[in-house]
């Protein structure tokens, strides 16, 4: 009994730091965000319970939040398909190349380079040193410029995922498809894409979640400008909490973003039954 009891205490000792970290840095902030969203909660001063007023204000009376919501959806609608298509195309090309490993490393480098460093470099490229065109200063091109920089920085991860999935495709299935006359585009659409559909689903889901939470790229490139042409939901939450110092409003905005991400992810999981094919 004594050795077993010693093992139990040892296991408890190993688990305790992780449990404390989870409670202190995840569960406690999670609970506080729920509470704060129902209060007028300034950084300094008294707090006042306002119920659902913060949510009503954001969805009905705050034009900046609605603009940020629109910008986030536009960014996501452009970024996700461009990222997936570019990563998928390069993955198929690389897997036929003699220098596949070299190309994987080169294309993956932007994904592991710090986001801030990437954004600063692209900011210098887009600004044209005070000349024309200054793509970041034009409301018609600023958000598109943020999308371009984000795709360049982010497609490498999905490319690696797709490349691994392509390598795992069954040669016997591909050979049978060739015997049946499936070549070119027909082979890609009818055979290869269904075989890697789990990887496509994973990449699309994670890319969508990351796109809805975009912050660093527009913050470094444009600070949400010109005007608020590139302000996103996370930027709106940041400004409400740390510039306007209204933590209750920021918490409400964060919960609305969480609800959007949860809803979009749920729809993706429901829709996967129609096009994702898992090996039994």
C-alpha cells in the first residue's frame, strides 16, 4: 500500500501545477469575462450592473462594432479560400518536384517567422516610402493589402498539412482511377480531393477560426485605418478594453466573437458529413 500511495502523491504533484495554471489563467478569466459582460466595468471607478445593455449597444447603437464585424467577415471571406487554394496548389506541385523538401522549407519559413516582423516588412513594401500608390492609406485597397500579407504569412502551415495528406493517398486507388480513365481535372475532383478531404476540413476549420480572430496584421499595418476600414472584431475589443477602458463592453464584444466562432465551427462540423470521407 505504501508504494502505491507514494505513486498517487507523486502523480498529484505532477498534475497540480497544470491544474493550477488551468484554473488561474483559463477558467478564472473565462468566468470573469462572463460576469464583466453584464456590468459597466471601468478600469477605475465603481461598477454598475447593466444586464444585456452592453450586448444591445454593440449590436444596435455602436457603428464601429458593426463596421468591425463587416470587415472581419470580408477578411475571412477573402483570406480562407485564397489560403486554401494556394496551399493546395503548391502542395500538389511540390509533391511532384525533385526538390520537394527544399520547397517545403522555403514556403514554410513565413509561417514560423514572427507575425510582427512579417507585418513590418510588408508595411514598408505597401507604403512605397511616401510615394504613390500607398495601398495602406487607401480605404479601397487597405483591407485587400492586409489579406495579401496574411495569405503570404499563413499558407505554409496548410501546405504542409496538404502535402502530408497527398503523400498518404493510396497508390492502388489512384492506379484504379487511372485504369478507369480518370485523368487530369476529373481525377483531381473525383478521386484525389475526396481522399484528402479530412485534411481539407481540418485546414478550412482552423483557418476560419484564425481569420475571425485576426488582430496583429491590421494592427501593425494600418492600426485599423484609414478611418476604420481595416478594424476587426478583436481590434474593436482591444480598443474598448484598453483605450476606452470599458472592460464590460470589451467582455461583451469578446463573447459575441466567441458566439460567432462557435456558430461557424458548428456549421462546418454539420456540413462535413456531405463532403468529408473518412477511411473505415
